[in-house]
C-alpha cells in the first residue's frame, strides 16, 4: 500500500508544529492496512454506540501500538425512549474496562454526538459514574452497580428497577399491555423516597413512562 497523501498533507505538518493530531478511529478500525502507515503519534478516539457495532476497535489500536481514548455513547432521554438502555449499560462498562486494561488506553470519555443538546439531561450522570467505576476497577455486576447508583442519586434503589424496566417495555407493541406495564413502573417510581437533588432525574423517567401510558 503506498504512502497516503493524508499522512503528508495532514499529519506531518501538525507534527512539525509540535502539536499532536487526533481523530476518530474509523479509518483504522475499518481498513486495518492504514494502521501500518499512520504515525504512532496520532491519538485515536474510538466511538462505539452499542456492543453489536463493535468491529474490533480498541484491541486493534492496542495491537498496532497506538494510544487511544474510548468514547462510548451516553445514557440520556432519547436512549430511554428508544429502549436501548441496557445495550449502552454494557457498552459503557466494557469500553471503560478495555481502555483501562489495554496497552495504549488513556481513558474513557462518554459522548452524546448531539451537539450539547442534552448537556443538562439528568440521566447523563448514570453514564459518567458508570464510566468512572468500570474504568477504575472491574466493578460489580450491572444490577448491583445500578442499585447502588439509584440509592445514592435517586434516594431509593428501586428506581433502578424503573430504569431497567423502561428498556424492557419499549420493544412491546403499542396497546394495553404496554400501558399497563408503564403504569406499574410509574406506581413503583411514586413509592421511591427521592431527594431534592434527585427530582430532575425522577422527572426524566416520569416523562417517558407517561408517554407510554398515553400511547400513540
């Protein structure tokens, strides 16, 4: 494979100025041959939305001696409504662990890819704390972590059951069964003690559940 023009026209002038180029790792993870021609001084940012989208990224970057940052997608209100919370739970934890344990891993940064639109979403705190927990240690199982988080942030560990339950009911077809399940989760949420700090977080869950109850 010949030397790539992008190396001469983009990377090298940056390096000559004493700066360090950084870019998303798609080019290397989808075209492995490029890894043999790119400077090791490039800092790669590897994003990955869900475990099913993993195409051999962090381990490949580590294999070729690159330094990298893992960028798993956050848990926010759109994720709640789309029923993809559990996929993101595992994705954040697994990418944080890989970034901590693989040679070349410099850390993990959770991202939204939504231009800061959800920067104040209360549900984002779950992502931040989870990435920190699993990037620092092996961490407990998902449910144990979720219950601990809910006890501290929401004031009642049963709020985790609501959070996980929303992901379960989203794939259900619209109808009475879906409304009934959403009503049951709303009732459970109403029993949670809550704290002043946790009210915005609880409201985020209530909004989604009420939408299911009202239905299309």
